[in-house]
C-alpha cells in the first residue's frame, strides 16, 4: 500500500512540472472560395530548453465562414476551423 501511495505521489509531482514550449506556424498557401477556405500550414513545436523540434509537420486546415456576433449585438462573419488533416496524432492522420 505504501509503494502505491509513493507511485501516485510521483505521478502527481511529474504532472506539476511545467515544460515551456515554443509553437510556431507558417501559412504556406491559402485558397479562398466563397464561404470556404483551405490553408497549408507548417507547425513546429520546440522546447524552450532547446533541442530538435518535438513536432514538425505540414497540415491542411479547412475553414468555413460562419455568422457570429461582435459585442453580442453586431452581426458579423468569422472564419472557423472545420477540419484539420495530417496532424499525425492518430492512425487516421486527421482530426
């Protein structure tokens, strides 16, 4: 029972340690067609401690224009992300 408690404490301590990251994105291309848009974006995540990128990948971001409200009273349109492909976070390579 005591070793289990130490294990839980060790996990809790590890979760408290904050690692700082730098995230950078570069739009490689943007195509707008009416209320829809497609962007090819390069994402790179590195640790502030330095070293090789922890994540570096080109992704396809799909956007759609939607109705919204500015200051809760003024109608406007905004671009929202509807789908992201090639994140590489799952076997389906999508999100």
